[in-house]
C-alpha cells in the first residue's frame, strides 16, 4: 500500500471544516484515502493552528512542524515570493509534504502539487501530498 505525507498551509484561524474539505479534495486528486496518510506537516508558525491540530487528532496523523529555513532548503515546483514575504520560505505546503515524506525525497514524489482551496467562509487552505519512501 502506498502511503502519503500531507503538507498544509492556510489563512490564520481557518475553520476545521474548510481544512477538512481541502484535504479530502486533495486526497481524491491523488487517488488516496485518509488511512493512507502517515504524516501531516506545516511551518512552525502554524504550530498553534487549531484546525490543523484538530484534523490531525481526528485522523490520528502525527503532525510535524518545520522552521522556515528548513522548508526553504527544499526544492519545489511552485515557489512563491508572496509566501516568502510572509513566512520566510518560498513554500509551505509542498516543502512540508516533501520533508514529512522522508529525507531527500525529490519533488517528483509530489502526487498533488499546491492544491488551493477557498472555503465557503472565504478562507484559504493549501494542501500538497507526497508519496512516502518505503
């Protein structure tokens, strides 16, 4: 069975329902199910993001947080200067997914690149999914 790591980014204070919708939509794009996820990750700036903590608890996923300088070292297909301006790294979700997938996992492991989702509440979530190394 293939397993996956999910990288998460979001507007501050995004509701759990919006994060759940974004993650389930991204998993569907990857042809994956929540039980195949073995790790979720984001930037350390989001370590207190209630929706991320609640979703990880809901699905039983370990949740990892990486510092901006760690994320910035990861080569990604969609770097963003806007993201860099606000966080200190050009990628949160893609880089976090790759780091959580395992050491040295290449960007070719991304099953879903930077899936952007805007909830009915107007809040934004970004999800990336990487295939984990065996």
